[in-house]
C-alpha cells in the first residue's frame, strides 16, 4: 500500500479511484443561454443568465435524458432532498472555481454538467469534467471551443493528441478544431495519457 501511495504521488499517469453509487441525475449550470435551453425556450443564444441557472436531467439514454426537477427526484427516490441540496451547492461552487479559471485563460464557461455519487453515505463528485461535458467560448470573439464545433459542422476532428516533451501525450478529448488544445494550453486542466 505504501508503494502504491508513493506511485500515486510521483506518477502522473496513476489515479486513485473510489467506487461510487451514482445518483441517476445530471446537474447542469448555465452561465449563458445555449444548447437545449435555447431549443426549449426559444431564447437567444449567448444571453447571460444572472444568476446562473441550475437544472436536473434524468440519466436515461432511451428517453434522451429528460429534464426533471427536485420534487420528481425525491418522489421517485433518485436522491433525497438533502442530497440534492448538497449536489446543487457543490455544482455552484465548481462553477465559481471553473468560471474564474477559464476567465483567466480568456474563455467563457457557458455551461457544464456534473454527476455525483455516494461514498460511505456522502455526496461525492463523480464522473469527470472534460471538454465533452461543457461549453467553452472564446471570451473576446465568442468563438465556440467545444464539442458544438462538430455537432454544428463548424469543422474539426474527433481526437487530438498533443505530444509532450517528456514523451507523454496530452489528451485533447472528443472535441474539434483545436479547441481542447487551446484549453489545454491556456489552463493545463485536461489530463495526460501515455503514448
Ligand atoms: N451535457 C453533458 N451530457 C449530457 C447532457 C448535457 O455533458 O448528457 C452537458 C453539455 O455538454 C452542456 C450542458 O451539459 O455543457 C448543457 O447541455 P444541454 O442541456 O444544452 O444539452 P445539449 O444541447 O448539449 O444536448
């Protein structure tokens, strides 16, 4: 176990994982209107949302992850009111941290999705935060830097791998047209992979 801990500390390619019992709802925060919000309400894309909104979606591929609310989540036993309150608090907190990080790197965090699970009865952030689960726009030009590039046919490619000086490869993610490279370069946030 000590050796394992040593490797965790000194090896960029190892992660310490916790198995969570996942809560089957996704938490979405929106700082600017985009995506399904625009389609649902017919509001204009890019409108700033003050304060940022919080939405819940049921994880159900067959139903295309329908929007739900806290009352439904409690009644169907997907989560308790207390668990939902904690998920909401943590998602807003993540929004503060991440918005500031991207802002400093010249990007707007438009919206993002987080998932949570239970570990020893505690709500814990699960899944991942990656270019696949958020919208990022260039702050100055509002150029889209996320997966919407290829969803909307704006050009790009599915994967980018950026060779690193130490022989590793930086993972760019399932996004397009250099967007993740920019995100990686500007924030250093994304993970790294062995070649
Ligand atoms: N999102 C996600 N997984 C999903 C649904 C949404 O990661 O299954 C993210 C998405 O990348 C965006 C935010 O949640 O950053 C809001 O997504 P939206 O409801 O606008 O749906 P979309 O238009 O992306 O399908």
